[in-house]
């Protein structure tokens, strides 16, 4: 974000009562934390695609070779 956008936000915040400013700041903290969590999730998900694809291919080969058994959900 460029500094003009930040300056605009600061000017907007300065016009608010102190209690409202605190509410906005807390909301922004939570929003930024959520964005960071989402970015981390996206990164981890992208890294897991290759191993997941390999596991799926292995499972498919085992099924085709008759080496797999149906899942017994009652035993889980």
C-alpha cells in the first residue's frame, strides 16, 4: 500500500472518537492476522500438492493391482 493510502486512513481515523479508533485498530489487527493465516495456508496447501498427488497415484496403482482393501469405516 502506498503512503498516500496510509495517510488517508490516518486522517480518517483522527476524526473518530478515541474509543472508536481503538475498535477500528482492533478490527484491523484481527483482519491482518486473518490475512497472514490465509497466506500461510495457501503456501502450505501449494507445498502439499505434489505429495498428495503421488499418494493418490500410488493408491490408484494398488487398487488396479488388487493390493488394496475397501475401507472399513466401522474400524476407524
